């Protein structure tokens, strides 16, 4: 191995000497040194580029064979992130560090010192770029695996690592260029630590939020969420260290601070989509003055309504037996009686129980709410078995179209109905 390195050095030295004496013999002495340095630099850069290209072709050819094979997601992730290119760059700059001595040290020591520092600076940037692409490879891997919660955590970590990496790389780069000790630079930063904490406050909070979201698995990219604080409702498009992008249903994009996820109420509506159910919670408000007891004539008419026929027959039988035992049974107010609003409530419940678009496994309620100056709200609470927005709206509209018209059969007067809550 040592013999091979020595032979390589001798070969590079021979190239450098050939260039050196060729220019010395053919160029004026006033310009010879400049042309020697320029020519050697061009050949030196060409050799580095050639090494980089050869290594890149070899490594990429190996990885490309596994690129389209989902059985090897790690290989695919590395190839897509172009870590192989960074590896080739590292080999090339290491070759440059090895070859610069043969090209410049013996005859151009000042150029050697300059190039040595430039090569050190390039090494810093190449290594930093490789680490940056390594984070992209992790993200690609989890994307292939469709592990979106880990992607959120990785976003928080990677953004923090990038910021820290830029800081460390800058310190090392300054140390390399000016030959200053890194500890000297870091020591001088101690006095402004408090300022840095204030500057990176949002970054720190975003990092904590990203870890929290990933570990709790409450949210992920693509989820349909609602944020009452900002009156927003839409799909999460991206969660970064500092900001989160939400695509509203009108196709606009809203951006909020990521750390708001720690302190703000977030409604995750995605679970509704995944279960393919969606809640209906809407009220019809009736005029209280239209409420009344049902007489025999009205009971006879409503007994023909199929959804409440059995219910009315049972109730009429029960009331007939009870009214035999009371005084003044001819007065409707005496004893138990049916009301038009009560029978309508039973009708609505049976209508929902027999509706094929209502989830029969979910809660179905028809209940009276507290009276208001406008009237008495009758709330319908149930779940559709289709969460698609357009289908949901059509199902809901059909239900209330029917109930609003059907209420007239019970001699009920509709005042208004409330908005969806």
C-alpha cells in the first residue's frame, strides 16, 4: 500500500515537473511563475473532477440497480438523497489533499498554503452537505414506509440539526480559513448566549412541538384539522420547525407558528374521514304556540303514518286503560296525553333509524333544547355513514327537507332552524 502511494506521489510530481519546465522553457520569465501556477491548478482541478466523476459513476451504478426495488427502501432512500454524490465528493477532496503536496509544495509554497486551506474549507462544506443529505435520506425512507408521524419528528430534528450544523460549520470554516482555534471562537460566543436563546426561541419551541406531535401521534401531514382560534379548517400541507402550512378548502394557504400546536385547541377531523362517518348536529326551532294535545281525530289521521303507527297503537291502548280510572276523562288535560311535538319527536327518531344513510351503530338522538325567545329547538344528533363532503351535505339536506315538510302534518309551526355546530 505504501509503495502504491509513493508511486502515485511520484507520478503526480512528474506531471507537475513536466508542466513546470515546459512553461519555464516557453514563456517569458516575467510571466512564467503565474502561468505555472495557473496551469498546475487547471490540471490539478481536472484530476479532482475526474476522480469525483469516476467514483460517482461507479457508486451510482451500484445503487441504481436497487433504485426501483421497493424491497430495499434504505438503498432507494440513499440514492434519491444523492448521498452517493457526497461520498464521491469526499473521495475527491481527500485525493486533492493528498495530491496538493506533489503539485505545489516543492516549488510554490505560498500557493500550497492557500490551496491547503481552500481544500480544508471544501472538506467542511462537503461533510456538512453529506450530513444534510443524510437527513433527507431518513425522510425519504419514512416517506416510502408512509410513517408520517416519524416524518414530523424528523422535520423538527432535522431543522434543528441544520441550524446547529450551519453554526458548527461556520465556526470550523472560520478556523480553517484564518487558522484560529475553534475554542477561541466559541469562547467569545459565551457573552452572547442569552441573546442566542432569545433569537432561537421559536426554533426551540418548534423542536419541542415536533417531538410532541410525533410521539403523541395526534397530527400528521395530510390530516384535516380545524383551529377555532384562527377560524381555519383545512388539510395540513407541511409541518416545519417554525411554521405549519394549512391548505384551506378554498385552495388558499394559511401559515401558523408550529409551536401553536402546544397551546392552541386543534380539532383533528381526519378521524371522521378514516371512520367514514360524519356528525349531523342541527336544530329545527318550533313555535311553542303550535304545541297541543292530540285529539281522537288527529290521532286517527296520524295512525296512518307508517313510522309511528305501532307507537300510536301502543300509546292509545295504554291511555285508554288509564283514563277509565280517572275523573272527567273527557277533558284532554286530565290524565296522560300525547302531544303533537312529542309524537313528531318519535317520528323523527324512527325516520333516522330507518334511513340507510345514517350510521345505526352511532348515537342517534332527537332531543328538546332549552327554550329561546325564538321558540323551542328540537335537535337532531346522529352520524352519516358517508364522510365525503358533497355526499354528507346531500344526505343532511334530504333529511331536513323531509322533516321541515313533515312537521306540517303534525300541525307544528317552524320558526327557523339553527346553523350546523
